[in-house]
């Protein structure tokens, strides 16, 4: 269990550094952490991020083509979409428009 918690904490540390108005993917975070095949685990970390005390901007993490696959974990309605749009990101039909423009690559921006 400790290894899982450590991985989740590493994911949360990366997500905390995503600037407002930008978004990244589960896979980009996994690759940055050196675990390229663990994007699903990154998703589980995002699902659990709502239950910890620290603020994690999980709304900035989407799938590889910009779809808001985690939106159900933000409660009923369009909370994930609303949070992204409040930061200037355009979302239509639960997908970030012009995802390449807003994509934030932790491998290019951060160092382990």
C-alpha cells in the first residue's frame, strides 16, 4: 500500500504544478514519472484526489485527446467543464478544443 500512496503523491505533486489555463493527460504524467504504462493509475490518483485535504487541480488532467473522462468525479453537472472554462479553456461536448495549444507537457516543463 505504501508504494501506491507514494505514486499517488508523486502524481499530485506534478498536477499541482500545471498552470491555470493549461491541461495535461494521464499518460503525459505517467511518462514523466517514468511509468509510461501507468496512465490508468494516474487516473485512479485523480479520482482519489477529491478525498484528500490538499487542493489538487484534477480538472486539468484529461485523456490523451482532451476528453473530460474524469468528469463524473466532480459531482453532478458540469463542474469539471466549468472549472476549465473559468481558466479560459474552451470545452465542447466534454472535449477540450485546440488541445494541442493548451497541452502542458511535464517532461518539457519539470525535472524529477
